C-alpha cells in the first residue's frame, strides 16, 4: 500500500485531505514546521504522524502530496525528485480524487468554508458523504456517494477541478497579491464555470455571478424575486433565521437555520437549492439544518465569566461587516468590540478605507499588528495607517490585553486569518486568573 506523505500537512486544505485519505483506509503521514496550528489537532486525534520538515522524511515507495505554499526548491521536494518519488500538488491530487464521487465544489470570495460545512452536514442526512472544509476539517467514507469540497480561487487553483456541481456564493476582489482586479477575479470564475458537469448553483443577488456563462444550467438563488430559488418572509432573531423558500415563484417549504446574518440565510438557500436539484426531501434538509453546529473559526462562541468571545476568520471588509452584523442580531442589547488583525500588507493597503469603514460598525476597535504571511513578509504601511482612519480605536498587543477587561458583558469579536487567536487566549487567561 502506498504511503501518502504530505509536505505542509498543517495547511487547512492539506490537513483536511490527509484526514479524508486516512479515514478511507490509506496510510498517511506528513511534515510541517514545529509551530502549533489548530489544523493539526484532528491529525493527532487520528494518530497521523506529523514530522518536522526534513529531506530524510522522503523514502522510496511514497507518493508526495505537496502543499501549494511550498516551492519546488523545498528540501523534501528536491529529495523526492532525486529518488524518483512521485510528487503531486494538492489541488491536482484533489481534482483527480473527486472523480469517483458525485462532487460538489463550493467557491466564492466569501462564505466558502461555512457553505461547505453546511452542505456536507445536510448531504450526510441523505447519503454517505466525504468532505473537505477549509477550516482544517476533513472526513472520508469508504462508500461515499457525495464529495463536498471547498474550491479556492487563489492563483486559480480551482481550475484543477471538474466537479459535477459548483456552488458560487459571490465574486469579490481579494488576494491583491495575485489578482489584478475584479475583472481578473471574474475571469477565473468564468473559466471554472465551463468545467462544471451538471449544474451551477449561483447567488443571483451578486451582479458578477449574473454574468456567468456555462455549458450546464445555472440555477440562481437569493433574496431577489428574479431568482429560481428565493428566500421570502425572512424573520431573524437571537435563535437564527426562519424563511420561506419559493422555487420559481411556487412555495416549496419553510426552513429555520440556527445561524446569524443575511449571509447565513443565503448559504442555507444555496444548500437547499442543491438538495432540491438532487431530489433530497425538504424534511431531511430541515432535520440537518436544525442539528448543524457550524465550522471552526466562523462565529465560534465561547463564554468566559461575563464576557462573550467570538472567534472568526473574517479578514476582508465584506466579511468583517457580516460578522459585526451577525453579532448585532444575536446579541442586540450588548456592546460589540472588534479585535482585528489584518492579514498581509497587500490586502491591508488595497482595502485600507474599506477596512476602516467596516470596523467602524463596532462600538470600539482594537487593532493588532499586521500578520505577514509566508508569501509576503513586509510592506510599505503599518497598522497605524489603519488606526488613523477609525474612531474609538486603539492598538493592541498581548502585553496590553487587560485593556479589554473594561468592556464588561460585551461581545468581543476576535477577527483575522493569521494568529489572532493568541490574543483571545491571552485575554481568556487574564480574566480566568482573577
């Protein structure tokens, strides 16, 4: 039996794929830097070996799955080529692996992870489903019918995929270190649309997705009456949202989803549209929606003493706005405190005013220093440039974390795609020691 070795196994997609292959009965191991990441916890739970990077990890008889963040000159990949060991890039392997299932790709500038998690959970109520979620969660079933996976647009990696279905949540400008602008992003989505085999489920409220052309039906969902699947009579409260679904202007069913914000309704509607297309009963869909607990780092709530702490991956102005509005819906009578760590200098610079505008929706804002990624370690602006644009804003370090204590009984939103969780951990340690 082939041993799959993952170079960069702690990456969110890589960890998920390693879990899937392990669950499906394959031999799996991997390597990465020794710093702890939350994505490695499910690897350890499964007994998957995680080694420090080393050329000595590479042996004959392995298949190397290489993370996209690591260049061909990485020591493990160099050794693999010397030994003649097969190297397959993550997105290429995933594209081939999904061919054995009815595959559902979920893509979009925002909402990919949340919608993938929801789709996988609902589909599992109908038939065996394997899934890969971008929060580092994966699960493989040996007799799976469906395969739901997060399809990332960054560097057009999703062009390695030819899924049966593709859910498209939205098109927005992000990853300014790669895409030149919104037209370039649209071009990438248009290209992948032509690779879908059965149908595209797209948000018709998104002006760019309205322009998508494909060789298969494009089924639209949204709040607008022109959509094939329309959410009407939406009622939002501190338990989530309830809404009627109309299919081409005919009432289909009423649904409740225990999630918050308009984006949560849209994500649920996307999954409902897919399930309707696949002939899954409305009662099954609702049963699964009711039991859904969410995905990691998407409005993940912890209560410590009188403080409510929310961990969220929001790292784009659109996502920050949605997260703050979700907090307002769930906790309408509480003060909302935003603790935000920008991710990459290029994104911070490109969306500087948009970040300021979205963060200003909170009652108070605390900014952590810009998180520099492996692909971008420095830039020509500082966190002070963003702070200067936001009222009621202070800079925050782990050493000054006690400043958050003054916001009693408030909702503290820890947002970012870097290591903002260390600020939440520091705050939790501070308030639990008292």
